[in-house]
């Protein structure tokens, strides 16, 4: 089932919280930062098609972007998308 507007906003808030973590700027979290940043754009635009993230440099970053699209389509849970952890 596709997420509601409220659920999408909660996912946006959770990803923004992750982007506010102090370790996001560490080089070992580059792929997560890249993916979470693109996922925010995807969620805010409600983009459900697999275009517009070819510029991402890492496989993990692209995977997070795909997870955001799959979340909007209702085939990926919020727990999966927002549960991607930062390396510490």
C-alpha cells in the first residue's frame, strides 16, 4: 500500500534527522549522505520513476534512492528506507 502524505512527511523528518547526525560528514558515511540527500528530493517531489539519480557516485547512494522510490510506490516499508544506518 502506498504511504499517506503524513507517512511521507514522517519519513522526510527521519531522513533529515539522520542528515543532522554529526557523523554524516565523515568520509565513511559519504554514500549514506549521498543517498539520504537524494531520497529527500525524491520524497519531496513524490517521484515514482527511476530517473534523475544517475549522478550519484556510489552503489549504496543509488540503492537508497531506489528504496525511496519503492517506498512511494508502496513496495518498500518506511522501516527499511529509514532504518539504513550510518557507520560509526
